[in-house]
């Protein structure tokens, strides 16, 4: 929680934004709806920066009309040192006004812009605000955030220090009460996902009701922002079919056949769902080795609560749900770093598969997600082969699992509890 105001959970990207705004005139915070973008920009950041702000929401149609007519003059006459423009994708014309004001050398105003449709924002940023503004993605709550951000994430230390034996020894002194807290929070994330409003609701029935409303209401709002679509029901059908395949290789032809839609239509809907942060495609790792590798991406639905709201109970295997959650934690972790590593999966045509490969400069870290409280040497065989193929860039690998202990399964391959890796 933010010490100055206990109402708000301090988000991981807050510290990076505070440092970056010293060297930029503006910050864009994008991401799915209801992840806390407005709260971050309107409540947390001004509190941390200790500055007053002027707030404009383009959810208000009158405000949209006002800015379309005289956006530059409105911004020029703001006296507050911070200007917050919320849901800016609804008024793309405002980007030109912001650029004009930023480029006036006598203006010291800092801008915080929020929006849900990432591609639209990026298009306008590239055209008008390149070099003037930094872009950040705000995701649903992560385990690290919910746990209170007490130390540097274990995964960050692994990549930075690369001395896994020393780090493992240090975990012998972990606070058991904190460990139990992280295990509980992890179980809630696995079940309900990380959307902030869900964490403010006590009753399970109401949590599910919110998630189901989110699924339809906010998708429709995002699609309207992108130009309006009359075939929302077909888009929702495609969303259900890809959700059934979370953590699997994407097969567009198969989805098109089940939906009775053309392949091109499914591609269009998939693109729309990516734009509004409802699904993610994970590319395959393609090293320069003489192996036949799978080239199709894997599809992931980002939030476990949303998966359950879309499909109901038990429609997706426990292993796929667990891998989807691990993926979401990796993405949240990656997007909170100044230097973002790349994330891939690895699969050969012969069936050798590793769920995730982190690439940080020349460093490769293979990670397997194991939905189990026990890990055996057999579970390490694909990572062992990967280390043999890609050493010395890949000096060790890990299997993240639901157990309590950290131990070496095979040489240079370690089992690490999920709550420890991300918390």
C-alpha cells in the first residue's frame, strides 16, 4: 500500500514513471479497462509527486466536444503543473494539441495520458509525440504488488546476479508469515485474477457477476472506441473459442471452422481482441540451430478470473490455467522493468517443449510451469536438453511449481515455488 494514503495499492510501475517523468514531458498509461489507470494517474502519481493536477475525462461527451473545438487554448490556460487526460483514444485530435503545448519551450506542464486501445495510442504517439512521451502498460494486480513489494522480485535477482545457488541459500531466512500470505494471494489470483474491482468485492458470487459484466460491457465499449462493430456476438464467440485454447498453439483454421467464419474474419477479430488486451500471442523462440521448430505462436488469455467468467468451471484444464497465470505474472514482471527482457516459448517438431524462455541480452533462462506440489527429475528433461544446446548463454533453468521447497532437481535445474519466484 502507498504509505501516504492506505486506500491505494502502490503499483510496480509507479517508481519507474516518477523517474522517467523527470526527462519526458509526458507519460502514456495504457492497458485493459479496469486495471487502475485512472487511479494511478489521478490519485497515486500526484500524491507521490506532491503536485496539483488538472483532470479531464473524455468519457464525458461534452469534454470531448470542448477539446475538439479548442484543445490548444484549454491546455495552454491550465495552471496546474500536471495535466491528466483520461481515455484519450476517444479524441485522437488531442494528440496534436498536446504536441503543440509540449513543444512550446516556456511551458513546463507534465502530461499523463491514459487509454485502453493500445494500437490506436501507439499510432498517434509515433506520428506526433515520438521522443516526447514514454509509454507504460498497466496490468491487473500482480502477486508482487499484492504481497506488498517488500524486496526485489526473486526472478529479477536471478537474471541480474545469475548466481542461483547463493540466492537459494538466502531464501532459507524467508519470513514464514510472509510466505503464507503469498501462497494465499497466489491461490486467489489463480481463481479470481487480478482486476482491482474484483479485489474490492467480498462475496464470490458478486466477483463472478462483475467478471461476467466486464466480459461483455467493456469489450463493447472498447470496440466502439475502435470504430463500432455490428457483429459483437461473433467476436464474443471467437473470444470463447480462443479462451478454450489458452496456453495452446494457435490454430486459426480450427477456430474458424468451429465458429463457421472465414479465416480472415477470425484473424480480424483476433487482432481486435489483442488491441483491447483481451488476449496475447507468445512467439516461438527461433535460435540459429539445426532443429525443426514450431513456428505458430501460443495464445493466452491474460486473467484467470476472466477465463472462468467466459467458460464457467472446469472448461480448461488445471495445467492450462496454471500456465496462463504464470504467463500473466511474467508479462506483469517484464513490463515493470526499465530494460524489458523478451519472452518466448520453445517447441521442436519432435515434441521437445519448454513453456517459457526469457531472453535478456545474451542470457537465456528456460522456465517450465508445473501444476503440481512435487517435481521429479523426469520433469527437467527438456530443460536439460535446452541447456546442452544453448550453453553458456543458458547456464541454468527453473521449474516453477506449487510446492514449498526450493531444490536442485538435476545439475543446474532448480525447482522454485511460484510464490517465491514472483513474490
